[in-house]
C-alpha cells in the first residue's frame, strides 16, 4: 500500500514539474515573440535578429 502511495506522490510531483517547465517555456516564447514583433525589418539587420533569438540582449543595439 505504501508503494502505491509513493508512486502517486511521485507522479504528482512529476506533473507539477512538467507544469512549471511549461509555464517557463510559455513565458520564454512570449518574450521571444514580443522581441520579434518589436524588431521591425526596416531598421534591423539579420545579425540583430539572430542576437534577439540568441538572447544576447547586450549585443542588440535597439535595447
């Protein structure tokens, strides 16, 4: 009986971890898509866009 309880707790913990990972991922996706929307093609070169995607904000002249 204790083994079943332990496996249920383990599964719940795993589900919570997955949920937290999903929230982090969604937040990251939101940030990236916002950066891409803000980076208008007229004044951004391809290298600037790759910096935005790479997350190297210090190399991004527009920030």
